[in-house]
C-alpha cells in the first residue's frame, strides 16, 4: 500500500478586494492553508496586515 504524498511547495493567499497577496511555502500545502484559515477566522493570525484585511473584507474575499 502506497502512502499519499503531501503537496509541498509555494502557495499564495490573495485578497480579491485590494489585490494584496501573502506568499508562503510548506511541505504540506493543504494543511498549511487550513491552518492559515483557522487562525484568520479565530482572529489570531500572526500576520497582522493579513488579519486586518480578513477582518475588513471577510473570508469570501480571499482565495486560498
């Protein structure tokens, strides 16, 4: 039985309202994006500018 390989590499989070982007890298992109989303929804993301945009525009304004 083979193990599913995690997607690793570079990812981007885009705010459709203002065009700002957040670039990151991970060895497991799917899990990392879920982590970003959880932090943003909880209002405790480490990137304060990204959090401020998320608070202002809401989740639907972002492409993960």
